C-alpha cells in the first residue's frame, strides 16, 4: 500500500453562513504562512466562480420559486383563486430576494437543519504531484484537476455549485460545495437535506457471523461508499490513484472477533506539523480577534446609524408618495363626479386645440366651494382632461350616428306612408330616436315583472306551474327589459331581473336549457319538477340521402 498514490476525499456539512468563509478562503490568499504566493496565480475555478455567495443565493431562490410554483398549482386545483392571486402578487413583489421569498414559502431546508450545504476537499497523496526527481509536475497536476472536475460533475451533476483548485499550498487540492437537493415524496417540494440525499443519505447493509456463530447486520455508511465510488471512477478514468485505507471495514472485522475498537480522530499531516506553532501564537490570535471584533462592532454601529438615517428618508419619501397618491385618487373620484353632474365641462376651439376644463352649468355659485373643487381635482387634471376629451368625441360621434338614423327613418317613413296610406308606428319611433328613458311596459309585452310586495314563495309557485316552452318564451323579453331599463329606472329593472332569475332557477331544477329549448333530465336538480313538465323543442330534422342505383362491377 505504501507504493500506491491514494485518493483523499473529505466531506463536511456547512451552514448558510459558512459559505462566506469558503468564498473568502479562495480570494484572500496573501499573508498566510502556508501559501506559496508565487503559485497563487495558478489557482482557478473548475466549477462556478469567485462569487460563491451569489451562486448559493441563486440556488436558494430557484428552490423557493419551485416551491412557490407548486403552491400556485395547488391553489389552482383547489380553486382557491383569492389565495393564488395574493401569492402571485407577493411573489412578483419579492422578485429574487431570498429573504422576501422566505417570508412567503420558507427556506428550502427543514428549520432543524442548521447545516443545509455540504463542502468537501478532493486531493491525493503528495507524491502523486511530483515527478521521479521529487519536483512539481505540471502534467500530473493538470491530469488530477481534469479528473476531479469530471468526478464531481458525474457524481453530483447540477448539485455541485463550486469547485476551486488551490495550487499554492504544499499539496494541490480542490475545495467544492454541493447543494444536496432532495424532493419530498408526497408534496414534491425541493429541499436541501444531507441526510435524505440520494448519495449522502445512502446506507448499505451486510450480514456476517461472529466467532460464536451469531449473525449480525452491519451498516456501511455513505462515507465508505463515497470512498469506493471515487476509487472506481479513478479506475475507469485510468488515472493512477487508489482507494485509501479501509478503516471502517477493518473495524467491522474487529467487532466480529470481539476485539476492542479504539476511536480515531482524523488529523492531516500538515495540521500535525502546525500544532506546536499554533499553540505559540494562540494568545496573539485571540487578542487580534478581540481587537478585530471591537473594530467590527464600531463599523456595524456606524453602518446601523447610516441605515437608520436612510430608513427615515425612505419613510418620509413613502409618506409623500402616499399622500400624492391619495390626492390623485380623491381628484379622480371628485372629478368624475363633477363631470357627470356638469359641474365642470370640456371645451376646445373648432380645431380641437386650446382644450380645457371649465365651470359647467351646475357649478356652485359659492366661490369657496368652487375653489375647493378645482383644488381637489388639480392632481388628476390631466387624466380628467383626456377622459373628458374622449367622452366629448364619442358623444359627437353618437349624435352624428343618431342624426343619420333619423334621416334614413324619415325617408323610409315617407315611402311607407305613400305606399300603405297610413302611419308606421315603428318607423315613427326610429325617426324620433327613442331614448332609454322613453321605454315603458308596453315595449315589452312578453316580459314578466314582479312587484316588490310579492313573496318569493308566490313567485316560485307561479313559475314552477308554467310549462318549459312558456318559460322559454318569456325569458328573453324579461331579460331584455331588465337590461334596457337598468340605467333610467333601476327599481323597474330590479323587478324584471327578479323574474328572469326565477325563470332561470325553475329551468335549472328541470334540467331545461333556455337557449336551445331542450330538456336534459340528467342535469335536473328536482326530479318532481322534471316529471311534471317534459315539453321541449322537437329534435332537428336530419336528412339522409341513400343512393339506390346499382353499379356494375368488373
């Protein structure tokens, strides 16, 4: 085993705050005793880049948005339209801010999971990177880096976010960060979970017997399995690297024999050589950290003061914008009301220029009231002017169209009278241009109208006693009467609308389609009403042509 070059693979779980330390380790290399600054320019990023914090944040946001998309789909399926719209609006406001998204869908890891990320180191025996003379071999280093990148991409795919090759230390190695993604089985929600990951959470079992013949079940954890997998990959990749000492397997053999297992804590050779030196400088390091912490506290205090001042300015700006928005809203509401009541009117010259809003015929004579009105609508004046312009132009177009219709009706009326020798009432109405306020009950002879004093039970009893086709005959005139009287006589429109709603309710009970005149028994909600009336429009006539000529076949 001593003559073989071994693979070194280590994993460690990391908190979200540890990511900054991993990033800093790759960018702040100067002034460290174990760093050869002459080779620092050879360091490189195999996967990702220097902005590890941003890369991890982007993955967090991606998982949060996938979770949010699942919730939107869930709301759609359950028809919770209001909740869906609120969530979609909140997501649009949150954008790519992971903290804002966390308020909506949480973080993509379990609250008890304080270390969602996994960082690791991949290296080899120091002798692997040297030539036969013990000197640095660039070709060997490049072969290892190519192997390391291929292994990480093959093993973890898109989950490996970052891989940095440090070549300025005694032994070249690759630092990497993995996002151990796991999809919840029931909800399909993506999570970061080391223990439930397809690789980090894997466990294999093997059976064996102790010297007494008793059978035992031993677990082979993911750490051992990774050592096996990277060694197999190296063999397939045809690089001269081999698996290290199988300590866990040896411990299992000892357990089978009943021998005592001595726990070991891994310490790298480089760390062992640094132990004495670290003990000497430990006190100085603690003092330096205390001073640094004091300086950081002062800096944070100053930053907090700046943030407080900026927040105050933001609140003042928001208050001004809110006041302006409220004034604009009040101006819109009061301006539309004033236009509708002819308190203000739109005017312009013949060419459509010099347009403005001015006092209308119903403007108050009180100067204080008049000035207050113009002051209120001032923030929304431009919008109101545009609205009034469109209404003015549309009104003129409607007047022209009505005038043309009356002119055509005059001609038709004269011709009809000359031919028939009597007045045509319909043409008279067209000529005069009947306005909505001129509609009376006589215009809707087939429409039902329900008095306000009539009880709902009497209404239901009346319409439930009518045949299907009679309901259909009166439904459309009743609905038209409700629509045409809605503007000038809301009370009358309400009486027609009540009748139309009662007809619709009765038709629904019988499964009767008021549009087609056909009855669908399976859609009925009241079997008694369905059996009572079965009249409907006849089936449409379908003509089928048959060719009865005989043809000679050859």
